C-alpha cells in the first residue's frame, strides 16, 4: 500500500484528509494549519505577481 503525505509538511496522511485547491491544482493536507499555510503561500505568490 502506498502511503500519501501532506503537501505542506510531508507528514503521513491519516483518515481525515483535507483537500485544498492551490493554483488550480488539488492537493491533500493533514490538518487545518497546513491548509491555511498553503493558502497563505498561494496568496503571497499571487501578490508578488501583481
């Protein structure tokens, strides 16, 4: 069985996976903190491109 890891912190994903869309790509994270971190990173990238 392949284990999946969090897109933000690389921890192994458990049963309660959170799906987040970043830049048109869907990724899976382990918790709300990681989801928020990815959202903030995306916002920073979008702000720097303006």
